[in-house]
C-alpha cells in the first residue's frame, strides 16, 4: 500500500489505484502487463511520417525570451529556452488535423515544460484508418527533447496550467481539503512519494502522460517519478512539476 498512513479519500479512489499500477511499471522491471515499451522513435522519424516540427531558439525570438513562472520555480531566472511545437500535418488526406493532436513545449537542459498537449478522442482511429502511425504524446516528448539534449539529462517535467478536466478534478480533491489545514500554502504543495495524493496525480491523465514519457525514454525499472509538486499562479489553473530520479 502507499506510504501514507492515512486512508485514501473516497474522492481520490478514481485515480490512486491506477497510479499505484503506473508506479509499479516505473519502478519494477518485471512488473506485468505494462503496455508501454521503450521506444526508438526520433525526431527524424516524426518528420518522415506526418508531423510538422518547429524548433525556436528563444534567445533569437523575443516572444519566447521571458518565462517568469517556471524560472521562479527553478530559481534560475536567466535560463535559455528552446521552444518546440509538434502537430499533425495539415495536408494529410485533405483533412485539417491542426489542433487535433499537438504538443507545445519549452525545453532547457534537464527540464521540459509542457505548455499544450491535446489529442481529440477519435484522432487515433482517424489516423489509423489511413495507415498512419500514431505515437502517443510521451513518445513525442521523448523524441523532441532528445533532438536537442541527451535524454538521460531530464530531471524535471513541468505541465503548465492544466486544463484536462479529469486531472483538474483530481487536483481539486487534493487541493480543497489541504487548503483548510495549517500547514497548507495557498500557492504550492509537495506530494511525497507513495502518498495517496501522489499516486492519484500519477494515475490522472496528465500523470499517465509523464509516466509514458519516462517508460518510453528509459524503459521499466530505470527511472521513476520521485516527487510531485503542485503550484498555481492564478485562481483557475494548477501546474505540476514531476521530479525524475534514478532507481
């Protein structure tokens, strides 16, 4: 059972059992039934198939040169970022897939900041009906980061201003009760490894994407999520930081 001695909140029971299974896949190289394998997908493979990739050096583009929220979290205000945009090509079979399956991120050495990740529920079936490969977002994160920096250098994965409704419900069930305790900060909370809150976030849609990145990049039993940090800069959306560590 999770390392937290408290019983899980009934409100978290939707997510933490899935998170427990995901954690087993990450930490145990022999854990059964893991559907996510280490991938050899690269940026070149994406470009050869159906993806458009845009890479912008933030030092040369003023639009991407100021990024205070995450820089504050990292404590390094002078970071140089690279912006990466990946989306399905708009000319596939004459259908506009733009904004139906996309990833927008900012990366620097050791850190990935996911700004937008979106996939319509039926997009996989539509692409597969045209015999087009459909890598999941975790694979795309691995391929895009690995095109600029060594994949073993990742230490933090941020997901900024989460709008996935299921994940937002999970975070609210954590945020609400803790906000009434004395130790709670209105701006941030660390979820310790193995706690029910930690496992609930890991079992949410966003947590599964980050876990799929770790599994596709390193395989099972090599690296895991060691800590999850919740924070917000406004009253509407939360952001998450997943700390990646060796096992």
